[in-house]
C-alpha cells in the first residue's frame, strides 16, 4: 500500500473532521509533504515517540499517541498479570502536550489502570521521581525535549523511573506495532474516575529530596548572595528550579522575565536548546546588566542545563556539557571524600561519547567509572543493576545531562542547577570562581577538548543518506585521525565484542589519544560526530578532525 492509499484512509469516518480536513489539504498541496506525512508509521523507538505535529501516520497527533499508548498498555498488562496497575503521566509546555497527556491518561484508564496525572506542566525528572514515589508500574512524559517548536514526543518509562531498556524496549515496540488502526485503541472518557491528579504535594516531597542531596550548606550560607540568572526557555523548569535554588539557600535568583512564560511557540528563541549559544543570549545579557556570576538555562522539559560563567577576564563564557559534568564530578567526589562517604561500593557513570576527563577524575579518587551507550537510560540501567549493593554518586553525558543520587532515574536539571550553584559557593570558599575551578582541573588532569558536529538529513532521502554514510565508515574506516594513525576501531553493532547492547555507533581511536565517534541520532534526523582530543595541542587536533570528517 502506497502513501496516497494510506492517506485516503485518513479521510474516512474513523477520523474526526479536523483530521479529515487536514489530510484533504495535503492532497491539494505539496506532494512531498503528503508523502512525508504518510510514507511510514511514526516509529515508536526504544525511547518512545518523537516527531513533527500534524495529520498523518508519520506525525504526532491524537491517533498516533493513542495507538502508542494502547500498545504500551497491552505490554504493561502482560508484564504484571493480576496486579492493580498504576501509571504516572506528565507533560511539558509544548503545543498540544496537555491534550496528548490527557489522551494518554484516558487510554490507560480505559484499560483499567489507575493513572496519576500531573495537574500542570512538570519537568521530566519529576515524572521519573513520581513513578518511584507512588510505586507505579510505568509512566509517560509528553515532550520533545529540546526539539524545535513543530515537534512533540512521548517518553516511555518503566517502574524503576527510567526510560525503557532491554528487554522491555523492543517488546513494547512489538506491541505498539500490533495496533494497526485507531479502532483498536480504547479512546474515550469512561475511565475518568481512575485518573487522579498530582500537584503541590508531589512537588514538595521531590524538592525535599533535592535538598537532602546538598553537600555544602555552610558554603551556601556564606555565599548565598551569589547572583544566579535563570531561564526555563519557556518550559517546565519555571515551576521548580527557582524554588529549589531558594530552598537550598540562594537569595539572588534573577529570572529572565520574558522567558518565564510557558509557551510552546518558544517566541524568544530560534530553538529552545541550551546547547545552542543563541538560546542563552537573553540570559547572558541580563547577567551582564545585573553583574551576575552564573547563568542557568533549562530546556523545555527541564532535564538538561546550559551554563555560562565569568572567565578570568570577567567575560561571560558558555560551558560545554562536558565541562559542566567535569566540574560537578570533581566537586562532588571531593566533598564525598571530605565527608568520608567514598568507599569501594561507590561509583559514577558516563556515556561513551562523554569526555574521558570524568574517568581521569574518578580514577584519582579511586571511584569506578562505568562507560555506557549514549542515552541516560543506560546510566539508569547501571543504577538499577547495582541497587541495594552499591551506591551511585553521580553521572553525566556530554549533551548537557547530569544527575546526582538515586531517587530520579533520568537526567535532572533541577538537581543540576542546585549543584552548579552549590559548587560555585564551595569554590568561592577556595577563592575560586567556577571558571577558575575548571582551570584548576585542567592543570591537574591535562587539557581535554571535545566538539560535537551534527549534520541534519531530513525526510526519506536524509534517512537513506545517513544509512549510506554509516555503511561507508564501516567498509572504509579512516586510517588516520588528524596527524595520528588509527589504532583501534569499535563497532557497537557487535555486542559480543563491546559488552554493551547493540547500537549503530562507530568509534575510531588514534595513537595520540584522539577519538571520533559517529552515530545517527535516535531522536532527530541527524548524524552526529563527536570529536575528542587531549594535551596542549588539543584545540588544533579538534580543528583537524572536524575538517577531516566534513570533507
């Protein structure tokens, strides 16, 4: 069946009038748009759904959300036979997120589940927390994270509060793929009595848990007036990040007023991605105007943080995700050692594309550092496997995600913002700024440099181009990285050799310690190149690598 035949089905009585009108408009518009909307089903991947909103099988809409939820519900019911099943649902500030969350909650409820639904937008990490706190079997967060405004998505969580991993991930996909059309979905409001609202009571216990993680209350008391500029980039962080910072003791939290408005159109930014310097522009301008010390910017679902600090010349500079993770890991391990909390059973975790500086820091403190595949769910998987016998300290990834402690099983911008602020207070006790602390770390461990380059390849052609590029790198791997010969190639589609789950990732290692990792994005139409180098010539090496892989 071709895409036009599939689209024609969406003009039938099984679909509402608004959907039928939208499909008919596509038939009379750009053929490429019609093809892209219907040439495939929106893929329910190992993390859930993510796509452009609109009508069509390849779009985020009430039908694709409902079908995904029905498939997920079917798997949950099979996994917990005879149990009274409880699930949690939350959503961010994106357009249609509230409606998609309500549809998700109703489908779950109509399947006989008890549903804990947040009464308003909340961060992804609070959804992870709520799953564990309320002893839920699973959960859903409606969000497209940092994607542009036309996107929305759906993150699926299991009972440990983490996103799905094996064997549940592929098993859920199989169940979702069995839902062939909307008639198989239990839409409707008949299960409304099984939907319970969550709100302030959950916020309070979550924030109390954040407070319990703090390591240097005396430093905070001495430097409580550090000026912290904060922006939620129109997202969910507005509800909890300022409260958390004030609760742990900071008195000068300066909001970027125009960006404190929750708005799925993200009107003041091109993209609400804290990795993009342009997203922090207004916050940096406010920091300059108020002579603030630190800028904190969270993405729409408040699981990632962008940070800006003043350098040794007083200029505001942006930290990379790797640098933020390095500073926090160094600080936390230092304090754990001073407090006598380190032992043979404590550990940290990072992803394979995250700076090796974290491993060097952990080695100095005698702490094991696990390396896992890209995605915070793999960090959470290590925490789950060690639960009850070892203690997770902290973990991070280069894409601006970090977490501390075990009560949240995903990256957590509320916790991270709190620790960045506390670390700044502790550094001030040492006569250092956060920038100065980073330079101290480089002086002790050597200079590490990293860079990420992403190539966007949209549509059918883009998918094919990315596949061809990965095929070529496998069949014709580079023999040199910059000026240095390649000494090792790791193909993560070979789990028997890597000891990790199968993943479409390639890594190239050179004699001088440089590393290049190539992987298609799991959430966006992109192929990503991660470059890493070490030593006094690291900046030049990174330039050579970027040029080499851009040719």
